[in-house]
């Protein structure tokens, strides 16, 4: 799933490639991806692209004076920028992986695609991004929040720190992969309860959040959209590295699996050498 660093890099990429152009037209192939109907999707035609910005993990392309093309890439969505499309033929609804195609006036543009069978990519054309339900519910940006607010937000939600850290209403931008990396850097168990974290642990966690996300943004910005996924994988120390040695202590990276996701952690760095039970409802180590 694209998280804060990748979405930030995509916004910078679109500022460089799309801002200053005009929208020729937007074409929708996956009707279920379009979550709004007023303004109509045809309202984007002829509008200048004036800015690209980010709200947590939402991408916001600003069109003209009062239109916003807001995109949530969900778990398997991606943006592919094209210097030139091979055909002017409009997309056919329901055909292929492309959910939306944005054609610009110089012949370039981008496709929003989604792999897999669970279609969650969402596109909104609105006059105010705050009217998008997911944007309206966002907590403060995880990369910009100050230490005191960070601590208050985490303590406001009782639960395991992994789940709270990825709750977009608590902090915006952190997903499954970077939460694993942040907790590894902070040397915290993903099952530690937020209400039991000390002031020192919360300060360390805030610093780890800033460091991990900041480093990922630095590595991602400037990369082509097609290279961002590989760049993300190359910087991960525990996430998606089950069975490999931890680059910090050498212990074996372990995994806890859930119904539709998993987390990775290092016992040596995070749980005092003890493995966490790999069942959601079983007794766990904190």
C-alpha cells in the first residue's frame, strides 16, 4: 500500500510533470472507483493543473480555482505517468487494470491502476477536499506533528501501538510497512499498549516516526513513479523480511499473521528475545 513517503513523492512528481498543463479529459474505466457525481467528471476538461498536494495518504491534484481530483490508492493502486499515450481511443468501462486515465493537453498524462480482485481505489472530484470523508477524518500529519501532540494522540486511543499508529484518525500517513519500521527503530513491541507507554518511550517513538518517514521521503522524492515501489522495498529492515536476519542485531525477523494482513518484527530488538504468538486472540507477549 502506498504510504506517506510514496504519496509525497508522487505529489512532487506531478508538480514537476503536470502542473502548468491543462486537462484534456478524464476517462473512467472502473465506475466503482469514482465516488462523486457532482461536479461531473467532465468538469475537469480544460482546467489548468495548478498544484499537487497530499493529505495523509490521499493525493490531491488541484484543477483551476475550485476543483480537486482527490485519489486514495488503497492497497493495490498505483499511478503511472505517461509521456505520451499510444492511442486516443477512450477507455472501455470494465476493461483492464486502468481505473482512471487523465489526459493532459500536451499528450502526456497518467493512469490510475489497481491490481487484484479487491477493488478499493477511490477517486473524488470535489470543490473542497475536506468534503471527502476519509480526508475529513484524518488526524495530524505523522511527519509534521510535534512531540506533545504525538503523545496526546497516541494516549487518546487505547490499544496496541501497531494498530493505533496506523489509525488514520489518530495520525495521518503511516501504514502497515512503515509502522513495522518505526516500531523496530523505536525498539517497541507492536503489541505494547499505548496507555502503558512511558513519556520516554513516546518521545523515542516520535523521533523514530520522524526519522523513518523523513528518510523514506528523502529517498523517494526525485524518483520516477515507476521506481518508487522498488525504492520502498530497498529501505525496509524488518517489514516483508520474515526469516531474514535483523540488520541491527542479527536475530531472525519474525511475523504475526492476521486474516488480511501481517506484521514483522525483530524479537532481539523489540520483545526481549521472546517471540509473539501468531494468533490474534491468543495470549501475547508485551
